[in-house]
């Protein structure tokens, strides 16, 4: 495909990236301005994406993401090897503890929850499948980043340094690296009120043979249960479960 066509296709697909929690709908004028293209080009992108089902008209010339994305998510779930091998283990963890079990993956510099098995009294979670989580807060992001090789981790540190500082993590690279090396050595992380004040979580990475992680799984529960929870047992259950999933994926 000619380079000009590829560039045009990339810009058109970039329309999908313009939607987020603060911009659930957009007008064609908004889209044209954000992409810095002419109005006729912006309207053409909208028309093509409407025809593909990737956008839908909602009201007053506003557009939202389209229903085909729901269908694509169904295919993504069915094709995901982590969910295929992990969900049975996650259900066992829920049965053993009564707590929710959540799987999370890291995609580029975004952490996304991919599945949630609910326990007996499921807490209200601010995050769920598809909503990006903070990169440096909470148990799952911590264990995922701990599996990064030092050069990989340094790139994240440099690219998101302001966020590192806002998250209360070490501002110096040597201390930041030492923190994540400690989490990697432990093989798990316990967060208490770190992401949401009423919640605690115990997470472990699902290991790859190369030292990286397929994803992370975590048991999530209300902090009011901390006085009666056996954290050592929780750590054992979650790390053993993550190892079993990793073994199946290998």
C-alpha cells in the first residue's frame, strides 16, 4: 500500500483513540480539529467508520464508539490464552477464599483488567475490563512492572517520571529500580488502600519462561477484612495459582 494511503489509514484509525472517559462522544468537527485534518476529510473518516460499525451516531451529530467493538471484544476474550487457561484457576481461588479474583495485563504503557471472577460479597471496583488503570498504583501493576528487564523499566521510568513522583514512588532511578527488584524477588505484592482506600489486593505475575509475565492475577477484598485474613495463606494461594497458569501456558 502506498505510504500516503497508510498514513491516511493511520489517521482514520486514530479517531478511535480520541474517545475516553472524559470524551465519550465527539462531533465530526471535534474529530477534524483533533486530528488536524480538513472538515471534508474528518467527515469522510466518520462515514467510513460508521459503515464499519466502529462508530455510531448517538445524538445531535455526536458520535460514540460503535457496536462492532463489542463483537470484537467477544472474539478477543475467546482467543486470549491467559483467560482460557486462567479462568478455571481463578474460580478455584474464589472458591477457596470467597474473594474476587481479577486478571490484569500490561499493553504498552497501559494496565488493563481483562477478567473478574466475583466472590461471595463482590466489592465495587472503580476499574474493570477495558478501563486503563494507573501504571504505578495497586498490586497488579506493581508485579507486572517488576518482571520488566532493567532497560525496559528505565524507559518506563523516564517516559512517565512525573507520574512516578505523583504516585509517591522514588524519584531517583536507583531507588525506583531497587523497589521493583524487591517485588520481583518476593514474587508477589500486597497493596492496602493504595488504589482505592477501601480495598486491599494480593497479586502475583503469571510467569513466562523468559522471565517476563503473561499477566497478573490478584485477590481483591475489603480492607475491613484485614484483621481476619491470613495474608500468608493468600500469598501462597495467589502465587501458586499464577505458577499453575504459567505452567499451562508454557
